[in-house]
């Protein structure tokens, strides 16, 4: 099992647990979180890339992997992923480099598993 597959499995299990335990505030937040990434004035594909950049700048590997999976589902190309991560690097600085390395590994695993 690849690292990205382990991430997806664990995330699904933990999301189920959170859904079971969630109060109204958590449920509202989760609903908002899913709605904000839907097509609107900005297409969903671009919103996922924005989420990826924000996650990279915030250095959240779980969030980065989540948005990589969503980008892959939205048929974002590797060139688009790299350009998005370029923006994250410029905004977030060199501290994002380890996260970019792991993100590129995860992206490669997603591409291999097509």
C-alpha cells in the first residue's frame, strides 16, 4: 500500500468517526467546507488548486494530500500542480520545500495508480 493509499484509508476512517461524533457546529463547518469547493464563478478544479496552495503555505501535509487527491480527480495536470506549488513556494518560502517534496511523491503515487 502506498503512502497516499494509507492516507486515503485513514482519512476515510477518521472522517466517519468525526461524522458520528460531530455536533451542529462541526456539521455546519464540514458542510461549508464541501460547498466552498463546488463549481461557482471559479471552477472546482481551480478551487482545489487554491486549496493546495493554501495547505502548502500552512504546511499541513494531510491537507496537501487531500487536495492532491481532489486535484487528481479533477484531472489537474502535473504541470498545473507544479505551477501551483511554485506559488506556494514563493508565498510560503523555503520552509515549504519538505512539503513540496512529499507532495510530489504523493502526486507520483496518484499518477501511477490511474
